C-alpha cells in the first residue's frame, strides 16, 4: 500500500532525512520510533503532502506521489496529529469539524455520517454541538480521529496520537485505533517515541537516528530484545517501561 524509497528531505543545507526506505502492506501498521529530531515526523509530513521539499520515491497503492498532491489523495490519506486541542478549531463545534471534510470532498448524507462517526469512536451524541474546550483530552482526540475517518480514507498517518494524553486514556485510544483498523481494513503509519505504544499497535517498527533508518524489525523482536543496532537496544532500555499504557 505504501512504498518509500531513498527519501531525502532538506531544510536549507541541513539534510534531516537521509535516504530512508520502507514498505507497508495494505491493512498493516508500521511504526517509526526515535528521539526528537531524528526525522520521523518529517517523513510523515513528506508522505502526507504537508512538506513538498523531498527527493526519492514514494508510492500509494502503486501510484507515484508527486510533491503537489491532487484532491483524491487527501480523501485516501488522512492524518491524526499529536495535539488534539491544537488540531481542532477552538470556535468550531464538533459538528462543524466533522462536516468540513464532507463539504471539501463533496460527500452527501452529512447527518447519518456524523452520527455514525461519533458512534465509531465511542462518543455520545451529546458532544456533537460542543466546542473543543468543553471536551476532555481523550474526547478531543476521538473527535480528531472521527474527523480523519469522515472521508473514508484507506490510510491513516498517526503523529504521536497518544503522547498528549494521560496513560489510562492512551490505552483507550490505542484500542480504539486497533478496532477501527480491523473494521475498516485501514493501513497505519505511526510516529511515536513510546516503544510500548508502537509495539501494541504496529506489526513492524523502523528505528530512526540522525535522519537514518538504522533498523527495521518486528514488534515481537523489539519486545523480546532481539535487536541488532545498538541505538535500538538503547531506546528499548530507556523507554520500554516508561509511560507504558495499561493495555
């Protein structure tokens, strides 16, 4: 479903992504982990079309992606951001936030689609006409996920989707994402610094360091400590038991 080959991203003279390659089968989940500044979020933004300044090759379902994407791409690929409060307009109700993707893509039947989306992310209908500041952090992230699903995408790009949430709420959102993936046959690419989160949701994991993908391994091998690169072992030792959600 997703293929990235020799991806390079520069900001001025600084190359922040250095020849990264990976593939994600349809319906699978791939995680990118690494320290802040390792380039993992930059990869996600390049694939999403938010950053057009890249070289290399990226394909979606076999179709080559160009720096400028057409409207159909944004119906097939949606992104969920780290901060649900920052990604929702403070003066728009939940109803408006969920209606907007339908208006942009010319999709009819807004009322039943909004009600179905709220039910899918386990939110009561009572939140429909509330504003983001009237919701908890977990509820806001559920709204952000529902909004991403309104156009019925095939791929969700998840940029630290649980890091702004309490540990107990992290587990709820991760389990929700897992259920939605199974129900909708979604393909996920998730960026996170939390190894417990990535091994819960993703079958395979790529480890970033200094803009390079230094190791790719299965979640099972990462959990068991069967690592090859010393940076992967260091990340596992430092973070596996930190902020671990009660899964």
